[in-house]
C-alpha cells in the first residue's frame, strides 16, 4: 500500500520541472556580503528622508532616476558615481535616489534581469545574480546614494531588501495579493503603479491592503518555508505611469488621483513616472514629459504640491540596444538592453530644471500658509 502510494505520488509530481538548483540561504549571502554600520546608516537615513518628502515634511522633490535595469554592474556604478555628484549639487532642492532594478517583468519572454540571468546568456545563474545584485547595492550605497528597486517576486527581497531605501511594485503586479502581502512587511516606503490600462483603483486597493497586517507563506533568513506575519506598511503611495488609455501626468489627472487617495484615507501626495505609458516608452518624449512636469511643479498650484516625486529612466548612452541571450553579441557600454533611457547629459540637464522647479515651488507654499 505504501509502495503504491509512493509510486503514484512520484508519477504525478514535477512532471514539467527540468531541474532544482539549491540557493544559498539569505543569511549566508548577507554574512558573505554584510551591511556595514555606515551603510546601514545611509540606508536608514535614505528611508527617513524619502518618508519625509512623501509626507510633505521635507519640501524637496524626490527624484528616482537610473537605468531601466542593471545589466552591467560596472556601467551601472559608473552612472551611480555621476549621479552621486549631481545629488550633492542639488541636495537643497532634490532628494535623488538611484534606480537599480534587478528583475524585469516580461510580457512574453526575454531577459528577466540581473538576478535571474547575470551572464546574459540564458544560463540563469540565480545564485550568482543574487550575489551580483547585493554587491552592486553595497557599492552604490557606499557612494552615499539611497537606492530604489522593483520587487518582482517574493523570495529575492530576503537577499537584498536591507540595502534598499525605496521600493516599487509594477503595473503588472499591483493587483497581485502576493505582492500586497510582501509590501506589508517591507521596511521601506513602497509605491504601487496604476494598472496598465490606466486604472487607479487597483493601486488604491493595493496601498490599503499593504498598509494592513498580513499573514502569508514566505521564507525566513535561513531559507526555510515559514508563515510570515507583518504589522503593515504605513508608507505606501501611488505612482502615476499612464496606461493604454493615455498619459496621466497632467495637472487634472494629478488632482483627481490625489483626491481619490484622500477619499480613501491614503497619502494624497504621489509620484509621477515620466517614462512608460506617460511617454510611450520614447526616451526623447520622456525628456519632454519631465520638462512639462517641472513646469507643473513650479506653478505652485495645489496639484503641484501633490507631486512628491518623479521617476526617470536614464543611463550613460541614450536609447536601447537589442540583446538575444541565445545569440549574445558585443554590447554598447552604458546603454540599456530593456527600455530606452535618456542619456546622461540630457538627464543632468533635467535634474537642473527639476531642482529649479522645486525651489520655485516653495514661495507658493509659503504664501498659501
């Protein structure tokens, strides 16, 4: 009887699984690449500063900027060094956070990001990818930059979240219960993007769900399957990224979104993504959207004060290049292999304009108080 049951169980399990590769436990990787006391202070102060901007206590503009995805850590750190200098230059007006995305959602198939395929060749060395991502976050943090990332699935945060100051949940996963539960236990502010169709409701529901205590399946620091209980994340917020219905970054959309948030008892201040559907993924159009946002911010209207931050996709070289992991070839240094990005010179100019807009927004707020 037992033999028959065992044979039956074996014949119905994992029929489409080609392999299992054990990964190091999160605690093991964190011990190998530890968070120093100074770096912990950088991460914590970054989280506090971001929280203060989102809550309107700090009147600077939050700018989350960097490559669409990190595929070459060397080029990514080259970019980060330039950004760190710009962040110091504009520190009175902007809170600059490095965008460092290691996981990429795919509509069908394609390269899934540094964690999933660090060698860009389809070998899917996830253990190596986790190591590369953590090493990059440490190096970027040591430059004094707070770092932002998108959390695409529920396992990898155990390996890297202690180094992250701001997180995002993308339009494809905002409606996911798994991601809402995950955010409820994350230690940093996290933004939810509106749906790919432009709908706000799923993001409003996500913010509310993630701010509440949750219990769900996860792993602990030793990699053991566990029941995870959370207290809820009070620092959730909305990201406007446009949708199939069109862009949603103009003053009317911002005001309406802010009112919807307030009606739900959520933070009425929000972030606007100048890329994705707000620019049609056109990096030239993204620069124009950023300039239009700057004009909106410096106008000092009520909707202008509802914009806590902006998101920009930017790399050393503008545009994007094709990459095929089944037939990899030489790549242009510092150019995206996912969405097209603004080049560094354009990005530096946009940062100057946004800093000026944030500076000019202050007198309007002071005169209204």
